C-alpha cells in the first residue's frame, strides 16, 4: 500500500506539471530570453525560458525548462518541467515543477510543489519554506519554519525555527541544525544522524484512521463533491448557455494561458485585497475585489467541466449534454486518490483564468472627453 501511494503521488505530481508545461511549450515553442536591466515585470511562456540580469518587478513564466539566474526585485511565480532558480530574489518564490532546484538567496518565503525538490546548500530563505511533493532535500538555510507534505524529506541545512511536516520518511542528516521543535506526522520513526542538532523537542503524530460507518463514511464524503459539481454545472448551463460557449471559446484557444493566469491570480488577488484593507479607505474596494474573486472561483469548476465536455464531444451541439459529459469526466477524475486534488487545482486555475481572460478581452478603455 505504501509503495502504491508513493507511485500515485509521483504520477499525480508529474501529470499536473506536464499538463501545464507541455501545453505552454506547444503553444509558444522556442526559447524566451530576458537579460540586462529590465525595469518592469516579466511575463514569458516558451519551451525554454531564461532570465538573467536585473528585473525590477515580478517574474511570471511557464515552460518545459525555466532557468532564472538574476537579481529580482519582486516575486517569482513560475511553472515548468524543470525549474532552476539562482541569484537573488527580494520577494517570494512560488513555483511548481517536476524537478525544482533553488539555489537563490530569497528575502522572503518559498512555496514549492514538485515531484523532486532540492534547496541547495548555498541558498538562503528569509521566511518560511513550504513544500508539497514526492521527495525533498533541504540543504540550505531557512530563517523561519519548514512546512510540508512529502513522501521523503531529508534535511541537512540550518533552520531558524520549527519543522512541521507530514512525511512517510523524515531524515535529519549530519550538519543539520533545527533551532526550534520538530513535529511530524508519519507511521515511521524519525531518522536522526548523530551530528544532527534539534534545539527543541521532537514529537511524532500517527495519521488518524478514518471511520467507515455513518454519514461521515469516506465514500459519502468523496461523492459529495462530484455530485454537487454535476448539479451546479447542469443548472448554470441551462440558465446561461451562451456564457459558457463564449468563455470556453477564448480559453480553449489558449488553455495553457488560462492555467497560467489562474495560477498567478491565486497568489496576486489575496495580496491586492490585503493591501487595500491596509489602506482603510480601500476597504470597500477590497470587498468588491473579494466578491469578484469569489464569483470567479465559484464558476471555475463548471467552466472546466464544460471545457472537458467539449474535448470529449467536439461535434455535439446540445450544450446540456456537453456539460453532462464534462462534469462526469471531471467528477470521476476527482475521485482518484492523490490525483483527484491535483485535477481539482488545475480545474480551478483553468476556470478562474478563463474568467479573467474573457473580462480582459471584453474591457473597453473608457473615454473621458465629450465627443
């Protein structure tokens, strides 16, 4: 069972990354190179994306191979089959990839979803390190906490505070120094070398067992999501058929871009809302942005279901039947262990990206003078 679960996680993570990066590469083949002094944010999609020099803004990118060796005065939000980041990032790093290597000096936090992740020995993370993946090696320095859900986590670097992870196997190698506590959830005991130092306490938690009786049975819980998706999607397509046709047409032309936009918006929208709330006078606008984002999030699953249905029934003109097929396909995929939540995340990214792309396309610049 453990080996089966490990294989599922590996396949699921790889499938998610390949769906994103392969689509990006197919739509925008070739190399995208940014060098020198760039006094703005960078948006690049291609088979190979290379960024060097200085970027006075954020970096948003997607590709099969992403290489960033630059001074970035902002955040790095990228996805790819292989992602390598070095240099200096004076913001956050948020990346997803099949293989992710980070050797950068990062001023703030790092969030990684990867099949294989390595924080290199010469790297520095000024905030927290959050990891989701199959295997992870933390060889560098982390100023604050390490959080994660992995199959294997090996730590040989210096951590300023706590470790709080769920892992099949947690290993502290020689030279590792944990400034706080180690709290881990696993069926296996911690593997701790003689040269590893933990300043605080070490505590193990055993994963809770699910009860298989009553209304909280796992099969009932799992069926709730696909059934509600089916009902919601069928009602919406019956009420607003042309909405789905119009929104799907634009997103289907560049699905990779819809996924990338949804991925980026997942991080940017909360930042905008928090910034508006902090200004006090921007509180009403923050609520408007929050409500708009909630609506886009609400529509993401039905839009993704309609897209899946259109792929399955390309020549079908009866829209309810298209939606029914897509909702069933998406619902079944969501029932698959491990892979299900990956499909769910991709559907949310695609759906919200579809909404934002269509809103951008339909926006007309206002005229402020009398004609």
